[in-house]
């Protein structure tokens, strides 16, 4: 529990934690919090010329091109974005770590197969891959998650692989072998903990790229289907009206940035707190 | 040797009240506190001390190379040719660095730029400081390389650092430092990373160059043998403060400070086998190695074919009796560590390794795990051989957990016992490796090895990374454990004085084979093989009165064990001198 105590003692990390937690609460309790339905188009949601309304008393963050309440759409959109961010990232980290660890430690034939496969995946343009898969299976939220996970697995595997090969050469690994430690023990008890800092950095940075990637997929029509909102498709729908209705891009963009920042702050603190070699040095 | 050990050398560099502080999270820490000395032309001043004494920081501050930000000279002056070095700006220091004051670093491997040719690196300083043209600089560089006795100097200019051996690289470093005729040469542990025979060559080279040019040398070292060999005057430092300073003879014959006395007492003295423990009775061997061969393929090229092969160990055989210590000695690349790794099954090998009569070659899985209980290993660098992310209690308990020997309360008790056995406090179990000193960490490694009640411990250079006073303590601990538990040690070392203290028998390795083996008293007292003789002659003696005695002109380098893929090794034949003393015949 010393990690929790360490977090409490770092105000910046605590702010990050509270903000990130708030996002999760908002997403879960969306029907209770959102002032309107995300789909409802209001008559008074557009000007007489048919332009969206800027933030006002009735629509706190303004309205979108179809006269829907932006705040409500963002609150519901948080669900999609968080689910995609969490799962796509989680799967990519898990798969990438397993591939990288195995390839880095076992060497030989297994390594060649695994690493060539990741190279192939990384060489294939991510968007075309995504569009092909989505076109074959049909646009669904799970597909978006799998596609993003697939695209992100390669880089994670590469980084983990590089780190594992250098860790495997370290003398303490030879020392572990000498006392009779098996491969599983060496991999999961002695190498994996050393990968934590990298994984945390990748995981936190991945949140923002994942949310944006989902937005691109949605924009191309292979992601989340309208009228279902996500932060990504709100930005993309509004981007051509950036000059006349900047709030359409600004608020969802800000939400993405704020989420990424808060997760980053927590991740940073965790990385330090989980490193025993920094104990007593901060 | 140095020209003048005279009492009144012409002052060249006058350091007065140097204080250096480093910024730490808990506030500034004083690393050097009030160091003063006067360095005369042609004089060799040794700054000796153990790790953390501030000796290297002193050198860096004189060069204006303290790590930034963090390190800062907070007080003192260094008058050099009428100027205070500490008051000069970066640009003015650049003029002095490499020209009037030059420096040699410890690690010749990392202090040369790997992507620039030797010629480029050699001429850089000459063109910068002396304003020589390309042609002139090259001519001068070749002359300097000649003067540090690098054969075929002209060809070397086009070579890159990785094409040269460690000793050659250190010569190049010295040549670079010497190229602009410095008035002061600062050498920070210049021979610590080198083998003894190479060390002797480099030290001799430095004093010869000093005789020719009359430069002053500041030699920073932890090795009292090197101090005795080189110094005119000595400053002994500890925790940033000067403990004692004086002429080398009086310091060694009548040390004033307690610390100096303790330091000198801790230095293992090599006495040509006279200090060696006698032989132990030799019943059935506990470890028996026959025709051990370890080769590594060096692959390369487009098709990943074997281009070269490293013949690391070529058919070596030896026995280790219960309670006995056998030392494997030799210089880097001779195959002694590879032998250890093969016995531990950390490297693939051919041949036979029997432990307590049972063949271990070809064992895998559970059978191999059982072997590990009987044979344990202690590595050279205790810092590198402990997982930094595990608490030391978990680390020491880990072998017991892996082998299913204890858990829960019993595990905690046994770990506490092991801690006490090696002289550590059991309350420190929850700490992490970085919170301990080097010596304590090596104790942790020993505790970890002892957990399985092994019968053999392989100690691979297990004291060479430690300060002498700590080294003495660890050796005493190893002797105590040997007596209490009847352990056998396979003790791998390059340090003859340490080997003499602890081992009953010695095997000298050269290029993957044993050239001489026998009781320690015999091999060290009456060495027969030319390589053994050369190795023993190179050992620096911590006694200035016997300076140069050890130093015969040693030439040549250990040849590389890299061979073409189709190489067929030649095996040595042995002559028996009686009493188990075997020598390879030519």
C-alpha cells in the first residue's frame, strides 16, 4: 500500500488521478449526468440561418451542426472513447509484451518468426489494414478496438523485444539461472518488472493516440457509426466549421488532451513509485 | 623512474584548499574537502584512496570537467603558470586542456571515439592546439605513437579503436595525451582495467616518457602496488579529506595515520608462494572436469555462416577435492570465466563435468536443477548480479523458494540465519540492493549462494571489484565459511596476491588451456612455464624499496582466441615435476 501512500503525497499525481477518475464516472453515469439525449435535435439548437449555437445558458457547450447538445454528446462520447482507449491499449500492451518477451528471451527460430511477423504488420499501412478489416467484418465497436490493438501491438513488441534482449544479457539473469530459476520465473519475476517503466509510458501515451485513431476510423466510416457519438467523430464532424464554430473542435479536443494529460501524470508517478531503486531518493 | 624526488621541485601547479560540492536531492554534499598540494615539474604525485574518497573528482575539477549541473568547485585555487584554473572560463580551459594539462582515463574502451580513426583522433589536438597542418600533424602523431611503442604506427593511424587490443588502446590514449607535450599529465586509474602484464608495460612507459619530457604526473589509483611503483609523493584521501601526505618511502615504511596503516595492512602481499596455505588431503574429488571444451561461433555475412570461432576453452581437466580451493588464474580472454560458466551450465560445452561422481554433461530440467544445489556461483560484480528490483531478503530467499526447501515463517528464519552467517543485519532484509555498499552486496551474494547448502562455490573474480579493505574482509569470510562448512572453492582471479592467500592449488590458464598447475606454494614459488613466470613478474609490489625489481621489460600482448572456422587446435603435453606440479612442455 506504500504506492497508494506515495501517490497521496504527490499532489500533481493526485490531481491526475482525480481527473481520470472523474472521466470514468462521467462515462459510466452518462444517462444521469447528461442534460439531454445525445441524439435529440433541438429546434432552438440552431440559429435561424441554420448555424450551430455557441455556448449559452441552455446549451452549456453550445450545439453541433444538427442542433444537438454538444455537452450531452461529449458525455456519451466519453463512453466510446474510454472503452476504445482502455481495451485497445490494454490488448496491444498485453500482446506486444508477450511477443516481445518471448522473442527477446528465446531467440533462435521463435524470435525470427515473431519479429518478422511484427515487421510485416508494421510495414503494412495502418489505415489500409483497418479499412480492409472493417470492410470485411462491418463497422462495429469491437472491430475498432481489435484493429487499433493490432496496429499498436507491433511497436510495443519491438520496444519490449529490444529491452528484453539487453536485460537477458545482464549478469543478474545469469545469477538467477545459477540458482536454478526456470524460464518462466526469470521472465515474469525478473525481466517483466524492469519493463514496467516502458509499459507505463507506452500505455499512457497510447491513450491519446488511440482516441485519435478511433476518430480517424470513425471519420472514414469504418469506426463508430453515427449518430452514436465519440470524441473522435465529434471533432471530425465539426472540423470544417472550425472558423465559424470553433467550440465544436475545441471542447472535444480539450477533453482528449485533458484525459491524456491526467493519465500521463498518474503514469509518471507510478513509474517512479514502482521503482525500488529510487526509494528514499525523492 | 621520475627524475627528481627532490625536496624542492619547481612548483608547477599549486592547489590550495580545494572544496568540491555536488548537488543532491538532500542538499549539497561536499565530495572533496580542503585538498592542497604543490606539484613540481618532473614529479609524480599519487592520489590514493578507496572508492568515494574524492580522488577522481579532484582530477575532474582540475580539468574543469566536473559533471554539470551538479558538481561545483566551492572554494580553493589552482595556480598553474600564473593563472587560477578555477577562475578561467570554458574557452580558456579548452586552450589548456589537452595542451598544457592532459588526462588519461580509466577505460580505454570507452574513452576513444569508436567511429573515428586513430589518426583523426590523434591529430585533432595537434591541429587545434599547435596549429599544425594536416601533413605536419600526421608526422608528429606517428612520432608520438612510435614513442609509446606502438608497432607499425603508420598503419595504426588508419585503424579504428575496435581493431586494437585494450593495452594498445591505452597506449593510444597516452599518445594522445602526450602529443602536445603537456606539462602535467593526469592519469585516473590508467591501468585498472588492464591485465597485470599490460599494466606493468604501461606503467614503465609512463615513467620513461616522464624521464624524456620532464612532465609532472598526477596518478590517481586505488592500488598501493601501483603507488609504490610510481610515486615520488603520495596523498592518501578518505571521504574527501586528506588523511596523510608525504614522500613515498616514508609513507610505506612509517605511515602516520591509522587509516594509512589499515590500508597498507589490507593490501594482499604477494610473497612468491610463501604465504600460501598448505595442501589439504585429497580424497575423492567433489568436482572433476575432463577435456572441457567451449567454443563460440562468430557468425557473419549475408548467409549468417560461421566465419570465425572463439576457442575459449580447449580441453582442460582438473579435480577439486572437498574443502580444497583451486584457483584458476590468467589474463582476460584466457577462458577462466568461461570455464566457470560451463561448469554452471550457463554456456554449452563438450567434455565431462562430474560433481560428486555424477556426470552433469547433458543434464536438463529437474536433474540440472538438482545439480545447482551442489554448485553455486558468486559473480564479479555484486551490483550487476542482484536484481535491483527485488528486496535483498527476497533475493536471498529465492533459491530456497525455487528448490521448494522452505516457505513462510521457516523461510524468513532461514534467510535471517544466512544474513547473520555472512555478517549482515537481518533487519536489513526489506531493503534493496542499491541501499548497500559494494562489500555488503557481495555478502548478500554469498548468503544467496549458501542458502542451498552447496558443496562447491565458484567465485568468479568475486573480490576484484572491491576496495582493498573490503576485499580483505570478504576473503576472511570465505576462509571462515570454508572451515565451518567444508566448502570447496573454484576461485577465479587475475590477482596473484589474493590467489596466494586463499588457494591450496593453482591452475594457470593461457589461451584456453592450462599451462601449469600444482600446489600454490610450488607454482608461485617455483614457476616453470615462461607464461607463469611472466605473469608473476608483472605483479606490482607494494614496497617502494623494491621498485623496479618486478619490472622486467615485458613485451607483447596475449594473442586473440579468435580463429578461422576451420582451425584445428594444438593441445599441450605436460611434464610432471612431482607433487602434482604439472607444466606444459613446449
